[in-house]
C-alpha cells in the first residue's frame, strides 16, 4: 500500500511521494482529511476553487474551512462510519459570497491495519460543463429559429421599403396640412422601427462570421465610452472605469464586441434611469478571469479575461435570471428581447461566455469572459 499523504508546508524540504505529486497537479480539487476531519492535503485545484491558499487551510477542521457547505462534513462522517465511498452530483458549494455547482466524491482511507485513517474528497467544478450544455442548447434553438427567421425577415424587408417609399412620396404630394403630415411621419417612423427589428432578426438567425484578430479590449471599450458620453449628460451619468492595464490581447472582432458592450451598457443605463436618482453610476471593470477557464490536454490551460459592466438599478428578478438571454424575452414595454440574445450569440462565437448576476444589495452585474490571444506555436520539422 502506498505511503499515506502527510501535511506539507510550502517551501519546506520535505520529500514528496509520487501519489502526492500526482494529486497535487490533478485537474479537480482534491482534499484529504485526517480521522478528526482536519485538512492534511489541499491541491492546487482546491486553492483555485476556493481562492484560498493551502497554508491557511492545512490543519483546520473541514467544518471550519467550509462552514456554509455542511454536506462535505456529512459525507466525511458517512464514509468514516459506513466505511464506503459516496458520490453526490449537482451540489452547491458555497464559498463566501460565491456558489459553485459541483460533483463531490468522498472515499474512506484506511491504515495498514484496516482502520479508518481519514477520507479523500474530490470536488469537480461543473460550472464550465453547465456553460457548455447551456451554450449547446441555446445554439440548437437559435439554429432552428434562424432558418425560419431569416426567410421571414427577407420576405418582410422588401415590403417595408416599399411602404416607407410610398409614405415619403405621399408626404411630398399632400397639401400643407400638418395633421396629414403627422400621419405620414408615423408611417415612416414605424417602418424604420420594423426595419431595425428585421435587421436584428437577420443578425440573430444568420449572424455574420466574426473577423478575428489580436486586439486590446481597452481600445474597444474606449470607443464604447466615447459613444456613451456623447449620448448622455455628464451631470446625469457618472461612468467609473477600473481597467487592468496589464491585460493581454484577445482574439476578437472589434466591431462585434463594441456592439456587445454598447448593448450591455445601454441596458444598464436604462435600468438606472428609470429607478435611480441622478447622477447614476455605471461601473466597468477589466481583470483576468479566475472563475472561468478551460483545460486542454494538448495546449494546457486556456485563460480568459473578464469585462464587468455593473449597475445600481433594481436588479434582475431571480425568477427570470435564467431567461434573460432567450430570444424575444424582455421586461421592457418597448423592448424586442433580441439585444441580449444577439450579444450572447456574438460572445459565444468568440469562444467566450456572457453571464448575468444579481448584485447585492441591488443592481445587475454582466460578465463577459473572453479567451486571451496566444501566439501561434512554431512547429519544427
């Protein structure tokens, strides 16, 4: 039987066993508890999942490390008392103000005499798996909808152009009667509104393929800020930016990303304008992503950066939070429900993720996670 794992102090000269070396670099979080539930091993994935260095965890009881996730202690006690393994899927692991969906397995450990010596807990983060499933389901829905929408939009576009042209000709031939001109203005205005809706439908159903190139995300955001400041009174809107200047480039279509950020920012401003007293505050952050990453067997970890657009409006009702990216779903009286669906589609086409959260005590946080650009690796013959 292999030697049991023992507590390891970072920086010490203590030899590392083969099993400890393997588990330390395991992709899932691996936590080893002693017979009294104290933590004796905490690998790198555990540190990343909990955002806690193992030096602050080793030697502490499991219930002290995870006070808001008592099911871990329950699994440990059951494994110790029943002397058998247990797996629980789709559990919510609470860490401070974060809640992560995980699958947890607890395996009892025995000493050389067959007595319980502790337990090994493996915690698999299901966040990315869920994101992939949601993206696949959403893309399937959009693909089915896209064929219908694209055909319908093409059929509607030409009649709309004819209606607007006829209204403009009618306006020129009418006598100078203001009431009649109001009617032709209404026709033109509503035709323009329908034309914009048709363009959104075409973009949702048959989106343009992004032209990807290495770009600095802050340059894209600067263009968005210029538009927002030109459209809003600075005495009524305070835009606060917290940018990390050390962020690497991303591989993206700058025009499409501008559309995404502008849509999210305008939604935030509209939400605050209706419910907050000026000046309203819009906060935009950029940082390296710590909650979202992909591990590729051949290329190593794919890292992401995050753009956060936060408002202090009333926030999104938790009951509808899962529906905000669905096409045609809107809480606005004059909304089409396509803006966030299109933004989600664009971000997905860039290999990223768009997520919405309810802020505390109120407000909404929109997180755009985008893969950073990696220089092509030279191949040797």
